[in-house]
C-alpha cells in the first residue's frame, strides 16, 4: 500500500548516502561558501573589455591617418567589398560602440550575482574585440589593396572571430569562475516510514513566462509563413521558417508545466505533455535539501545545464535539490519542496539499508 504524505517542515539531516554516512546541508551555507570574487579580479576583467578601445584610440588613429577617404564597411559572400563609408566617420562610430561596451563593463562590476557578472563581462569582451577587430581588418585590407574598390576580406574574417572568442576567454580568466553567493538552504528530516510501507508524493509547478513565449512564438510562426509567402518565397522556404518557429513553440510548451513525483522508483520530473524531463533512481540519491534558488546562479530560467548541475527553473524561490552519488546536483523549483524532499530522504535512506542485503 502506498501512503501519500505531506510531512511538516522540520529541520533534520539529509538522506544518507549509500555507505550509511549522511550529507547535511548547513542552513547558513557559511561552512562551504567560497569567498566572493575580489575586486581586483573584477577590475582586471573590465580592463580586458576596455582594451580594444585603447587600441582604437592609439593604433587606430595611426592607421586612420594612412587610410583613403573611404573605407569598406561591408563585404559580400565572395569577400569583395560592396559598401564604403567615410573613413573618419566609420572609425568614430566603431570607437563609440566599443566605448559604450567598456562603460557597461564597468557598470556590471558591482553586480552581486557572480554568474551574471562574469558572463556579462565575457560577452562584452567578445563584442568589443569583434567590433574593433572588424575595423582593424577593414583598415588593413584597405591599405593592402592595389587600388580603391579592390579591397577583399578572406581569412581575416575568421581571424576576427577567433580573436573575439579568445578575448572573451581572457576576460573569463581574468575574473575567474563564477562563485555562488550563499543561499538560504536547509536539510530535511526523512518522513516516518514503517517497515514494508511505501511513500509517495507529487507536486506540479508552472511557469507563466513559458506559456506567453509559446503563444508568442506560435503567432510569430503564422506571421512568418504569411509574410514569406506574400514576399514571393517558395513554399519550402516558408515551411522551413514556420517549422523552426513551431519547434521553438513546442519546446516552450514542454517547459511550461511540470510534475515532480517521488516514489519507490526515485524522483521523476515530467512535462504536462507526458515527456520525461528528468529521472533520478533512489540508488543514485546521496543527499536531499530544500533551497531558495536564485535563477542567475543556475544559468537562468527553463531547463538549465551547468557543469555538475542541472535544473528546471520556473521562478526564483523554493526548490528541491538532489545531490547524486557522483556529486552532481539537480534542482527543480516548487511552491513547497519540503514534502517531496522529506519523502525522498526517507525512501533513499530505506533503500540504503536494503542495499547490502540485495548485494549478497
């Protein structure tokens, strides 16, 4: 007989691991919380973002004095230039864009969320290097051209992309990896479980944001097909555009509402479409806790993948967090995660006691 339970919220210890030891979650998080990223590392990452601006203001001006009145601003598929602009105006526009990126880089330094801060700096560094690199590539091919109008860009475009990727990596290295800010978390007491008794619990959560995204994407698919058809596009092209947007709409609907179930099989998370999202067997549960989840520390909203961690994030707030035997974590946001956490802790503890018997 399976007994659904709704245990009261009580402090305690997390589910024991397979060897009988337990991993408890410190409610304050101080014992295992890394120090925040020092300011000098943040400033160093901001300098990486600003470095392309310095190059434009120094070497850029040197090249500008040698450029003809017009500099190519666009290159066709063959690599040949097909659009030009005033050299001085083009340099000024690029410099202002890179300067704006540098200002944003300084503005994000005080951000408390390390994940958002470091990846914003990486994106800014990539963009600054890419934009500045385009200008330098255009200027260099202009100076190398045999005559005005003969400019051609080939391998330089790939070099700019590689340089931008390397520059973003340099910003990440300067800042260091994102260090999570301690969050309010606590271990849960296993629910009472008599010998031979079965427990089960489930909870459903939804994300209105994904419903809106699904509706908007579906509407966009209809509009895209109509516009493509009216514009003379072939039926195949219109179908391809619409199909891509329909797939995106289905993906949004898949994440709009999920149900988390805990029973003798472990933890199962399924979408309202019946598609499995995640399954963790009892034998793989090392610890269970509830936690106030911050989306930016788990990669954002939706189904998120990070090194060593995955999560379904519908909103900021309470979540069930399961630590697996290999140290990986899975989190799912729920209105009240503690009943499921308590049942899962009890079932995992009982499964751990039965494991040696089964091994014989």
